[in-house]
């Protein structure tokens, strides 16, 4: 099984973060599954805290989903917990498309009746809440806690291991506050934080799971590929993710090129 993991980071291959990310994804995959990590090159890769930045990243995400299907990948994984481009990519291609926030929330619902989110900044919190509501999971949310650590400090810790313990302490304090609010599963909503937790082997607090979004995403992707193989279909193309057809499809391809909406007629 071949999975394409689309990170929103530029120049990810061979970098300290890229190496940590690849190691983490490999550890999440089952034997026989390979995870290809692809960065972005057409936009800044500054992050998706801001809508303008996400808007510019998403176009490349969608076109790389087309590329992944054409190159024989079994599933396409949106590698940012914003889930940016998820709906657009699902509409575009026929292989399963999954994203970490949706996958993690669904898995968390099987692990405990309530969950709490740790976000990497107050700016990030409204976006995470938006996704929780979009996926119909608001009734199970016990609370949200933003880290005191800044996003810049998180990036510095990727390169300087001596800075990571303070971040882990910050995560555990936030986790404890969420437990006090009634959360039974803790979800860290930030890639750098997850990498540091896995490196330290921290997966629970006071009996509550600290759910690793990358693991949830890869495991859900493997299940989706297996279901598609079993049923012959995975993503519904009935309404929301339906592709254009007929003369309208022809007009679209005349403008955007023959590769868009592969398989549509």
C-alpha cells in the first residue's frame, strides 16, 4: 500500500523536521505500507494560521492529489490539522482522501465519550473549533487549551532539543486542565507538538489517551484503502463530492487541462 502524505511545509525532505516527520509516519504504518512525504513548492509554506496563506497552499494540495492518483498511490493524506483542501481534493480524485482533524476526531470518539483540544496558539483555536463543528462533534468537546509556548518557539525546538522539555511540560499542563474540564481523550492539534510527544514516548495522562493525529490519519487511511478494495468504492460521488459531467466537464477541461477530475465523464 502506498500513501501520499502532503505536508504544508516547503523543503521538507532532508530537513530536521522532515526527518522527524518521516520517522513518525513510518512508525505509524503497518508492514507493507509506505508513506511518501511531499512538501509544497508553489507557495510560501509559512503555515495556515491565516486564511490567505492557506488559500495559496490549497491549490497545490489539490493538484498533488491528482498527481498522487496518477502515480498509483492508494490514498492521499492532507498533512495539516487544518484539513485544508480536504473537500476539494475529495471532489477531484477517486482514491480515498483523508485529513488529520477529521480522522483524529472520529478515532477519539471510539476511545472515550469526550475529548479536549490543545492548540498551538490562541489564533489557531477558532479554526480548530470550526472543524469540530463541521464534523458534527461539538457535543463531545470538553474544552480547548492553547499552549503558552509560541509557534516560533515550537519551530526553534525542532532544531534545538534542549528546548523541547519546556514544551512538553506546557503540553502536560494544558492536558491536565482539559482533564479537569471533563475530557477523556486529549488531542494535541499541532505537528511539532505531536513529533515531540512521540519522541518522548508520551501517550497518556492519568489514564486518558493523548491521541497522536498522525497515527490516527495513517491507520484510517489504511482502513479506507482496504474498504475501497473490498467494495470497489470509498468516497461518495453522489452529491457533495460529485464531479461535473458531460458538456460542462468538457468546458472545464478545455480551460484547466485534461487532468482535472480524472475518471469523470
